[in-house]
C-alpha cells in the first residue's frame, strides 16, 4: 500500500491487530493518488530544456520560459491553488496572478493536478 510517499508490503495473512480492512473505494483512491504522483514525476523528467549558447539566445525569452515553467510546476503541485503556489514561489498572490495573466497561463488543466489524461470520460463511465 502507498502511504505518505513510502511503499509498504501488505501481508495477505491474518491480521493480529483489529484495524479494519481498507475498502475498495479507499484502495482505488490511493491508487489514483499514486498514479497522479507518478505521472507528475515522469512529466518532470521530460521537461528538461537544454539551451545551446553556441547559436546565441535571447536572455529575456529564456527568463520568460523559465518563469512560465516555475509557475506551471507550482500550480501543478498545488492543483491550481494560486495562494499555495505563490507561497511555494515566495511571491505575493497578486504578483503570481499578474504573471499568470501576462503569460496567458490557462488554469483549467491544473484543478485536478497535471492534465495528462482527460478523466471525465472514465468518470462518466463509472457513474453510468
């Protein structure tokens, strides 16, 4: 079972303590959270941007790109919560909001974490 960022082996034998078995719903929720964490880690591995200075570069474009990536990462980490993202970045919320507007960063995809997959279709099938 995945809990607090650590993997633990769960024995299938009889339990000596009297803690109730996790329900299927709680197991599914834990699996969803683990999947989101794993997808975020995979995404961060693919976000490495190398810059070739041999051909020259625009300093201000690179600074803008870097700011956008930092803001997006903070929003991913906080599921789109601007106040918490601002605290992570040590910015005032108004400064973060201004940068989000300036760079035209859409907040739609951050509400449920990283938008790797559109889960609405899956959720609709579960409720049908």
